[in-house]
C-alpha cells in the first residue's frame, strides 16, 4: 500500500503561472504533479542546479515573555 505525504513549499505566482503554461495543465496541483514525475524520470534532471530557498526553524523555539523576563532577572542576579 502506498503512503501519501502532504508537502508544502513557497513559490511565486510567476513561477506557478510559468509551470502551468509549460506543463499545459490548468491547476497548480496537476502542474506540480506532472513536473515532479518528469523530474523523477528525467535522466538530465540530476545535472540541474537551481536556487532553493530553505528556512530554518528556531532551535527549541522562544520562551513565553513572562518566562523570558524571569530568566533575565535570574541571570542578572547570578541565580541562573
């Protein structure tokens, strides 16, 4: 049985319009599906190096403001 995963990415409107135009599909979903299948099956695709925008998650996230204030007070008084 196949397992499906939902993925997300950020693409500009211009990129999506161009993708739909090149693939000949009417919807973004079908255009992306067709482009991905082409990329997987294309022998020349491995040589293409494009620009990929990567975002990093903050390690551990931020503390709530009240806790951040308490930690700052504790650090300044030498208790932490």
